[in-house]
C-alpha cells in the first residue's frame, strides 16, 4: 500500500505548529491504541502510521527534510531513519514517545482512559492529490542547483464559487446527520466499559456540511481543470533517482481543502567530460608519451567551467590518479561531506602510425635499458590496471 502524506495522516495543515501536531497525534493514538482494539490489524496499522508521521513531523530537521524531499530523503531511496529505512522501529519505540505526547511515561494515565464522552473532531478537509514531474539535469545544473519552470495542468480552485462548491448567494448547510462534526459516534459495551467509536459521516463524507445549491461551474466540488506555471528550485547536489518534494503546488483540494504536492523525479544527462561517482567527478586525462616521461604542466577542465593547471611528474605511469580537493559536487543541502573531489585518471597515448624518422628514433631508444623497465615496474603497472578494472 502506498504511503499517505504525513500531514494527511495526522489531519493537520502543512503550517501546523508543533503543539498542533502533538495534539493531533495524541487523539489518533488514543483511538487506535492496540489495548483499545485487541486483534484489530487495521487499527494497529493506523496506530503505527500515525506514530511514523509524528516521528517525522515533530522533529524540525526531519520535517524540513520531508517537506523538501517527501518520503525519499536526500540520499535517494533511503527514506527516514527508523520507519522508512527498515530500521527496526518497534511498538515499544512507539510507546516510548508517549512520555512526550501524553505527559506520562509510556501509558495513557492522567487523562481519563478510553471511556467517557468522545472529543469533538473538526470536519475533514479533502486533500488534493500529488502531481509527478520528471526533470533531466545537466551535470553543471547538479553542481550549482537550478530553478526550472513548468506549465502544469491540474485541479485549481473554482473562481466562480471561490472553492466553496455552492452557487453565489447560497451556502452550505450543517449536515443533519453529524451536526457539523463530520463523524458519527457509536457507543458500545466492551471489556473496558462503555466505549465510543467514531466513523466518517455517511451523509457529508466527513465535511460537516452539505450543499444543496451546487456551483454550476464546478458541480459542487470547488475545483475545476486549469493550468499554472510553477517555479521549482532544485538544490545543488541532487542525484539520479532522488525526488524533490514541492509542497502546496499539486492539485487543489475539494471545497477549499488542502493542496497536494508536486514530486519532481530527478534524472541526469550523460556528460562528455566527467563521470560522476557520488560526489566525486572522474576525469580521464590522456597524456602524450614525452610529457609522461619528462614531466610538465597540463590544463584540465573543472565542473564550474574554469581550467586548472596540474603538475605531471617525470616518469608518470599509466593508471596513476591525482585528486583535486573540493572540485567535485556539493552534498545536497549539506548532508554528508561538504564537497566531493575531482579525480584525474592518467593514461598515456600510443600512436597507431609512425613516420620513418619517429620509428628510427624509437628503435634507437628501444636499445636503451632505461626504456625496457624492470620486473618491479611491470608488476606495479599490472597491479594498477587490475585494481582499476576490479
């Protein structure tokens, strides 16, 4: 089953305060606690789902990370600690959060248990669905971050009724079944005594209101088909497979409900100069034989478009690597190391054809012991190539 938006799970707005999040979680935890719903797998799943949502949203750092990237954290498909990454989050871990939420030490004492009068519940608001986009980035855009504009077709608020779903000069009426609460309450006897359970009102669908004179433009939904130009900021350092979450830019919710998000899936264009390896960039440098033999200075490109000079030592062997610190890619929003490196892999060019003079020169050099190499040199070169391809 696909994950539900954490704000939707707790029934709070994306701008909800920490106290509002805590209060919302407390109500859900009471309703679906396993002791109150013995043997009810569905209630247990809802209990765990609410705990997962609270674990992320009550933590400022996790919440910021979720608002930006959704369920896929900045490491790509890794998810969040504990819940999302298979981190072994147990029921005991969930109960351990109650000390913060309920003011106790893992139980429900101090606020009257499960019996007694049910609490008033705000009418439900419909949340608009999320939209998915794919953006293909160049390596230079990954290095610096970029803002992209998209023309998005989506559900927008009906301007005729301003999202209410009712015709002008008319308004919704309080639901006669739930009297505006959005829920129907039932009382039944249990091993805990008299218990009250709440279900979504069948008449109004949890909205608390019914509309008799529906808007002739949107048919009472409060939304119509439209389009919008959306600016999306892609942070530097993102990678193929990551998802950037853009809050409140998705489909509008019915009857002024919450707006969904846009999930932007990242893909990368192949680069002709560099090979990406995490935050590092690999550059293959092909030296001519004289430079490898006698040394010198060569210029190589960097991802920011500039060139830097590097020193080639005399006798540089194929397979040697040089590392330019801090010339790679930044970590996405500061996670991990600050910036990667540019790794220069050196190989030596051997011409396929030679002039007569070049051939004579090389034949003379061939007789020199200095150009034959010894066993240790041959082994060293072999080891480097074996490590390179392993």
